[in-house]
C-alpha cells in the first residue's frame, strides 16, 4: 500500500520472495499540484487553439496560417502566398470562403495570422 510523504515521495512496501520480510523502495513523483497545473495549461492551450480556429471560420481574417501539405493547400486557394514552410503556408485570401476551401483542400488546422507583408505596404 502506498504511503505519501510530504514531499511527493512514495514508499512502497512489498513482501520478499520467501514471504518472511518486507523490502521497501522509494520513487519520486511530481507533486499533485504540479500535475494539475500542467493539465490545466494543456487544456487552456488546446482551448485557445480551438477558439481561434473557430474564429477563423467566422470572421474571414485577412491573412491565415494553414497547417497541412503545402502543395495541396496552395492548390486549394488562389490567394497571395505570403510564406511557406514544411507542413504549413501563410496566405492572404483573394476572396471570402478561403478558410473553408483550405480545410476542403486538406488543411488540418487554419488559424488567423497576425498582420503579414512588408512593413509600410498594405
């Protein structure tokens, strides 16, 4: 039966192979508060991504970042390509409905992008 110490140490008592005596071992585990904090941060980050993805569908942003196969995403929308990398593209949609077209073209996730382009140019 585990016995919790004040510092997150768990001591386990188990019978010896011959059943005559007890052996003990200790292992350090993260404190329960730290696990809750990490879980809460993961839920918050996931919720933020989900909300921004839904917002991209609702507000038709002027620039988006789409995650997926870049060649398929570029074929799905005829907007101005701003930047690309392995597994993502950033684009300025040419007409409304670009977020839906990117999802239909194979995007795993489409998020609104911050203002993009050359400084001083629209």
